[in-house]
């Protein structure tokens, strides 16, 4: 019976019970237990998401598609490392976390939604700028769609709660071995 409860999948959060419990109990040393390394991971992920959004300006379709695929694959790998670095706290259901972690996660959600509002405003402004709604000279995008820009916006949405937690969580002290 306990084996089945360990494999319970939380569909809304996208995690399993076993994955969260194992991650919270993990005491093995990791590069991402230090805040500085997590912040570097966040900056690298953010840079690649911005590159993905800006591939719309590349006029060569072959170069654009290769860059999109490489950037998207890199962002996904970094996203999973980012989730792992915050021990899946941003994605875990309340019943698997203690009160301190729930409060930390919920405060991070508030900041993440504020950041997403700002990023959404930037995306809308750039879209209006490109489509000649704000400025008179139009930027040349030669029939390119905005699909990669929309994908990058949704990636921001998926990454932001873990990014905020990773940025604000202090470095973990190594477990003392008594």
C-alpha cells in the first residue's frame, strides 16, 4: 500500500510524491546548493529564453530553426536543473511540504506573478513596436511567425516560480556527519 502512495502523481503540479520526498531528503553535495550557483543558472536560463524570443529577427530559416531547437533544448535542460536546485518546492503540493516551505513558496509565487506581469508588458510593447502600432518605421521580419516568441513567454511562465525561489533561497549548509 505504501508503494502505491509513493508513486502518486500530482497532475496539476507535475510531480510525483516520491520525487518530492526524495528531493527534500537529499543530503548529497550539489553545486546548486549554493545561492551564487543558482543565480548563475537563473541568468543563463533567462539569457537563453531571451535568445529564443529574439530568433524571430533571424532571416535565414535554416539558421533560425537550428538556433530555436538548440536554444529550446538547452532551456528545457536548465529548467529541470532549476527545479531540482530548489528541491521541487515550487511545484510540490501543500501536503508534502511543512509550513515554512509552504510560506516560502507562496511568497515566491507573489513575486513570480509580479515578474510575469512585467515580462508580459514587455512582450506586448515589443509586439506593438514590431507590428508598427507604435512607431512609424516597421522592423523587417519577412513573414516570420511569432511562435517562438509565444513559446518563450510560456517558458517564462513555467520557469518563474522556480527562478524566484532559487534567487531568494539562502545557500544550504552541508549536513554534518556525526
